C-alpha cells in the first residue's frame, strides 16, 4: 500500500506520453538509456530527464554500470500503478506498435553483434574464459554443489564449447546444452564426441526464448552468460519456465566491476551482476538465492571476481 501523496506523485509522473511509453517499454524488461533513446528516437538528455522524473516518483529504479545506466520498473506500490496503466494501453496503438518494432530491432542488432563476436572467438573460447578468472576454484565449487547427486535432466543454457556438460558428466542421466552460436555448437559436439559423452546433446537455440511447455529440468546451469544480456532478469525468467517444480539453477557470472573495455571489445552488455540484482531477478521468477559464493581474481590488478549463485524454487523455502 502507498499513501495518497505517493500515488498522486506517481500519477503525475506517468501522465505524459513519452513517460507512459517508457513505462510500457520497461514493463517488457530492463533497458539501458542508450537503447531507450534509440527506440524512442529522442535525445539522450530528454530521455534521461523523463527517466529521472519516473525514478523520483518511485515508478522505476536506476542501476549505474560504468558509462551506462539501466532502468527497470520498481517493485513497490507506485510501480504497481505504473503496471496497471500499461496494461490498459491499446496493444494496437500505432505509437506503441512502433516502439515494439524498434525494440525488436535493437534486440536483433545486439544478438547479431554477439553472434559475430562468438563466431570470431569460438576456437579460442576456453582460453579466453580462463584469463584473469579463478576458473579452477569455480569449477571445484560447481562440483561441490552437485556432489552425491545424479539428476535426471540437466540443461546448460549458453553452453558455449560444452565445458559444463563435460565437467558435470557424472551428475546427470541426460543433458541438453543450448547455444545461439553455430560455431560454438560445432566445437561442443566435437568435444563431447572426443570425450565419449553420449548422454548429452547440444542444440542451436535462443536461451532468451525458451519453450516452457516441457518444464522438466532438475538442474539448469547458466555459466558466464548473463553479462551478455541487457536484461538478465528476463533470461532467468525464461529459464525458470524450463525448470520443474523443486528444481535448481546454478548461475556463474562476474561481480560488479568497471572494466568498460569488455563492452567495447568483448560484447559484454552488463558490467557484472550484484547480490541485490540477483535476489530481485530470482524473486521475480519465483526463485530465491539459497547460496552465494564469491571467488576473488587470480590477478588482482586486472582480474574479475566471479560469483556462484544457487537458486531454488521459492516454494521449497516455505
């Protein structure tokens, strides 16, 4: 619940065409100011000013990451009002339809950029991944998290060269690795064949657009993938659709950092994921963070801290 002053302030902030368009876009997921500027075809100062008014009214929240800032709908009563207003927008409104088309174009361009990068580095991916990252310690912790278990179905989202399928081979009866890069999938297939891992398969597919009809995975692994998404929460929510009731997720990714070159040179969209962000994304997907382990870098001057989150069904904690 919110007091009258808060609700009146939220209504005033939302009562403008551009700000209502922004709320509608943020109802579809988290976005950077850069992307919102492109979608709305307005100047960055103008879009930022509108976003600040929405943030001051409690309708949206801001998260700064290096030179970029990301916005999402807030979780309080004021934001509920914003969602209520968006739900009553005419889906066939010409302006709203144009915003959705430009949003799709922005997402497609980002996916194409990432695909080009992965195609270029696929052959050396394992080598790149180990640079300045405590990979041995992280993999040992992943194995510890599944010690003594053999799940029926493991799904590895963004499988890359199939390293997680290889590492966890003794802990699943069946496994599926999904990746959007044909080059990565080709390498993963070759590695699985060479390692004689016949109970795992890899498929070409978009992990941000999963078919939730067969929600049967006991364990979902998302290893060093989410920082390539503008909206990691959307990817987690999609992954949740493939998880059976009582299932778990293991997510490995970077803690927040300021290495801006990873955006410009290595197609990263997010400069790490914070504890608070992960807790919020998990909660929105009906999950909770059951455990978090952090791993400091092997090279303190240039390295990155890596986090391992274990997410479980929120119903299991009740």
